[in-house]
């Protein structure tokens, strides 16, 4: 049975800087496609709290977080090459050593490459809301996906979601509240935006259009 994907692969035009970063920085900080589990300590050369971000967009937010927290390790997943190239360029510009990059389907990476109970935090910021009703099945936040995230998080690990599409925020809250593997870190499903989450370019554009922003923080039981 064909898997329903939560993304459409759109390959935009690469800038010269992105092309150069893909050629020169990817061999150092990119993680090649394989099916074997990753050894996180060997991958980074340091044992540290590990954050996985799914769909990092242009990479600015993730690079900013990594620069502010050199004592933590970060893995970013993004299928769109311009975004991958942009993050690699920022890794070089900021002289980051605590970021690794993957360019495959996040669900397959979680299933095949991320060991169980190896993550301290998972971030999913502004995923495609698939706002048309007939496309809702493509939303990545579904019970099976949430259970997969839970299996890769350590006990008391955090799953941080954010969206600027209110119906999707309500959907996220419904799915997370129904999970027996997570508990909200607040008395209500939605949280104030954490200070350590940078405002993304996509988020800024949404705010200018009058969109609200909803953050959800849940802890692995």
C-alpha cells in the first residue's frame, strides 16, 4: 500500500552560496541516506542533550538555536534542497559544530535511523496544514506519528509543536490530548511561545497577514 506523504517535494532554485555549501559543507555535516541506526555520540563527538527538528525550512531558526546552545546537539530534517543548502551555509558562517543535517522523509528517518529513547526534544514548527478537508489525511500530526515520536524520546523528553493555522492547532491539540504517552506541560493545550524559539521567516509573514500562532509543548510520560 502506498504511504500517504505529508509533504510535496518542491525543488526551488539554488543560490550559488547554497550550491557551494551543498558541495563543501554537506560532506562534513550531512548524514547520508542509509537504513542503519545512528550512533549519536559518535556522530557529534560529544555526549549532550539532543534535539531533532522536523522540517527546518530555511534553517535560520535552527541555526540560531544551535548557536545559542553549543552545549546541545541538533539534527535537522528538511526535504527541500534550497533550505538544506541555506542551513549548511549558516553552519559554516556561524562556525557551528553541533548540527547535523538530513534530507529524507522524516517518518522514514524516525523509523530506520533514530534509536529508541535517544532524543531529548523533538521540534515540529509550522508544518504544512493541508487546509483543504480532502487533504487533512496528509497532515503529519496523526496518532501513529505521535506514538512514533514518543518511542524515540527519552522519559520526560519534550515534543514542541507550532502552527499559524488555527484549525490545525485544534487538530494537533486533539491528537496530543488523546495520546496516553504525553502530558501537556501546561493546564491547557496551548502554551506561550518559549523565549528560546526564534521567530521564523514563515511565522513573520503569517503574523503580517494577521495569523495567530499556537505553540504546544508536551512531555513524554
